[in-house]
């Protein structure tokens, strides 16, 4: 699917997440975000792609955000975002980067078709990788949702992260109901301006679901020390379904753990 221009609706509602009022929703969205680390091993990308496929099938998500999803990184050049979409019977958007040697890919997969889509290059980066924000609007049983996915500079680059998060917010604030997924590389520390900023502007699904922040550490996967992967909510009166917010995978999948939750009205 081509990425094209968007018409912004210029409406923004404050966040209100309630975790106590629902246990078995009639309509919901199951969400996953995962930095798949180029299938962890380039030599065994076929094996790792199928491991992720089995994991995703077991969750049966409605929306998946993938980071480090190079367009093709397997022995037979088969396994990529489009491959996951075909196997999972989902629609997809992907961005593979502007530098052919450093394609820090992003992908969004959706159970529902995209009715609009776009991307933005995040220019404040000291790394060799292309930092990008991609997004698409979908019509779901709970209404129109705009799904964003990104992968920011690593946390030592605080000025870059601050600039990148502000740019992202200036885009997402134009959408009444949005979900921001990604490996933000921002540890959940109030000493960090970038973390304070995202917690002021978005609702952190992990914290809102009642978890302690230290319980959701996602990197490195062999001994998780930092919580840097997020599902952030903006807009409507979201309800987080009880006992659905958890980390995914282990060191055999990626250098990151994934994250999943389920939301509804």
C-alpha cells in the first residue's frame, strides 16, 4: 500500500483510561508492539520469522507494530512485513528507510483496512539509521483509530529524543483517537525530560493497567534492565481489559521483549 497525504481533523481530546470497569469486552482491539531485531539472527532469519509468526497467531492481535523489520533479511528473501500480513491475513504499511545499507524498517499490520496513511522522517538523529514515524488510519468496531509506529534514537541521545518526541506529538495531537507504538529507547525515569514529556501527553498502557514500571522492563531481553518499549494511548475514554497487558517473548526472539494489551470502549 502506498503512503500518501493525510487530511488532519484538528481535534484532540484529553486521555482518560479506566482499568476497573470491564473484564470481558464485546468489542476490543488486541495490540502488539515488538522490536524484532532483524529476526535476531540474519543467518537464521527463516527460523526466527516463523517463531514470531507462531507467537502472533497465539495472540491473534488486531494491530501489530514492528520495529527493525528490515524489508527482507532471510536466506530466500521472503520474510518481511508483507509476509507476516499474508500469513496473518492482515493489511499492512511498511517503511524500509532511505539508506539502502541501513534500513531501520518499521511496519504496521492491521486486521482492518487502512483508509489513510503517511510517514515523516525524524531529522534529529546522530545515528546511521533512518528514524521515522509512520501511521495509518483504520476503521474498527470501536471507531476510527490512527495507529502510529516509531523507533527513536538511543537513550544517551537525550536532545535528539526530546526533539523527536515533540515532533511526534505535534503530529499525533491532530488525531482524536490515536495509538502510538514503538521502541522509544526512553527509559521510564522521571529524571529524563523525554519520558516526562510522553507521560504528560499520552497514557502509558502499562502503567494504566496497574503494573509497576519496573515489571515491564523490555531490554535487553536476556536480563531486562530498562522499559523502553511502549503502547501509548491518546484521545477517547479508553478501557484497558484486565489481565491483558504483558510482555512477550524472551531472549530467543529478540534483544527486546514485546508488549501486548487489549483496549475497548
